[in-house]
């Protein structure tokens, strides 16, 4: 009896171990989230919506910039994240990211029915190499071309190491 019990436990343990390996590999493939700027609203001249996050970063670290989007529109709807990066409180870099231009995508669903588009995705938009150890502040807003049909359900800039 003991022998048959041991045989049945070992395969279950190995199966659990093998299932855990791909999950841990996701962190190294996609990076670990260190900040999420939930903007979710388009900035206009009348109403600016800016979110920010400050991170202590080391020289040489790679920071990946991802977008997590869910939107609907008709026609064209060019959207952009405008990001100001401060290094120890001083202006360092200005970035403009098109969230739809991504080099890696997770969970993308896009439908286009007679010109009515619904589109959700998480995508990697680029990397930033940290030049000097310090505190980096990321201030971001979402801007878009005028399109009254554009509905933003989610627009988040995600920073990963």
C-alpha cells in the first residue's frame, strides 16, 4: 500500500512543479510591475488629467513601458501617452508613446464591425535605460485627436523592471 501511495503522489508533485515553471517564467519574460499610472481619461485644454509615480532606480537598469488599454471608437482614434521623466526632480526626458505601436502584446482582442472598433490589449511600447542612480518621476497624460465616438474604458501606463 505504501508503495502505491508514493507513486501516485510523485506524479502529482511533478505535475504541480511543471505547471509552476511557466508561471514563474512570465515574470522574467514580461518583467515585474513597479508602477501603474491609471490615467483612464483623455486630457483636454480645459481639463488636464496627469498621473505620476516616483521610483528609485539604479544606473543601467532597464525599465519597460507598457500600455494597458480598452477603448472603442469609429473611424480613426489616434491616442498617445505623453510622458515627462524627471531625474531627482529635474527634467530629464520627454516621451510620446503610441500605445497601439507595440513590440509585444498580451491578451489582445480587437473587433471591427462596420467601422465600429472595440480594442483591448496590454502591449510593450519600449524601454528606457537608466543613466544614473536616483529617483525618477514619471508624469503621464493621455491625449487624442478629436473624435467624439472615442470611449476610453481603460488607459494605463505600466512600468516594469
